[in-house]
């Protein structure tokens, strides 16, 4: 602390105290703005990941996601009931 006071007194004697204070204020303000920006970005990333995890826990992954007005196409072997006659519909 004593060294800091000596530096401030020396700067005041030399007449550059105003410039030194402006530079120090600019540095402190820049660091504060950078820290606040990183904190906001970190908050948004964590919130997004939590919402993704909640969404994944809510809906089971085995069922296809259906959107209103969409069509679901099942891929695989066709299913026919036993009471329908066997029809050769290859042509």
C-alpha cells in the first residue's frame, strides 16, 4: 500500500496523475465489461443445456417426435391382418 501511495504522489508531482487515473479507469472498466460478458454467456449456455436435458428426460427417445400436421412413415415389413386375403400387388 505504501508503494502505491508513493507512486501516486510521484505521478501527482510529475503532473501526469490525470492520465494515469484515466488509463487505470479504462483498464478496470474493460475488465469489468469482459467479466460481465463472460458471465452472461456462461449463464445462457448452462440454461440451454439444462433445458435440453429436461426435454430429453420428458420425452422418451424410442417414439418418433410428432409435430402437428406432420406425417409419420414407418419403415419395415408391411403388416397385414390374418383375415385379409393374400393379394399379389407387385404389378
